[in-house]
C-alpha cells in the first residue's frame, strides 16, 4: 500500500513542470513602442503616474518569476533524488539475486521506506505550495496584462519613469 501511495504521490508532483511559463507577462516599456507625440490622456492611455506604477509591477513580476523558476528547479532536483535511490536499490537487489548472494542493505528496508515516504510528503507539500504561488502569480500577470501591458503610453512619460526607477533602455 505504501508503494502505491508513493507512486501516486510522485504522479501528482510531475504535472507541474513548466507551470511558470503558463503565466507569461508581456514585456512592458520597450523603447519606441509608445506613442511618439504627447497628447490627451484617456481610458486607453496611461498617465505618467500609471506608467511608473506599471513599470514597478513589471519589475515585481519579473522578480517573482525568477523566484518561481528557482523554486521549480529545487523541487525538480528533490523529486529526481526521490526517484533515483529507489531505481538504484532495485537494480542492486536484482544484481545481488542474480549472483546468488543476498546483499544486506545498509539501512533496514522499513526505515528506508519511512525516510523515503517522509521525503515524498515534504516534496508533495512543497510542490503544492509552489503551485499555489504559481496560481497567485498568474492572477497578478493577468491584472498586469489587462491594466498595463495592453494600454498605450507616451514615450516621453516612459523615458521619465524609466529614468526615475533607474531602468536602462
């Protein structure tokens, strides 16, 4: 039963690969992408304050994306470690049985299984937290895309906001 639970647990962990990529936010404030001549502000054109706020949101989303990608790499490594010893142990048992001799494991099987189950539960919990963070990131991206990335701005306002925030062109 524990083996079935472990297999099911790993299966639940695997589908999350590349989850951050699903919540891509648009590049915002690319020089030359704005309106060239300053004019009236309206529902589709960001004010200077909105441009600056959107740039700050864009920076925060970029930092959050990097953090999620780092977390995903760490989880992938943990999950790979969880799978690797079990494959290696099964191969060693098979090789020992083929040679006719039984090799005594360094750790009692019950203890090894308990340790593996604890690591599996930790990985599952971390993956669940990661997926919740990805979902929150996705909501933030949707808000950013709707309120910032799909709206127009004046080049002059963007240059001024980039300068105030220390963002190079």
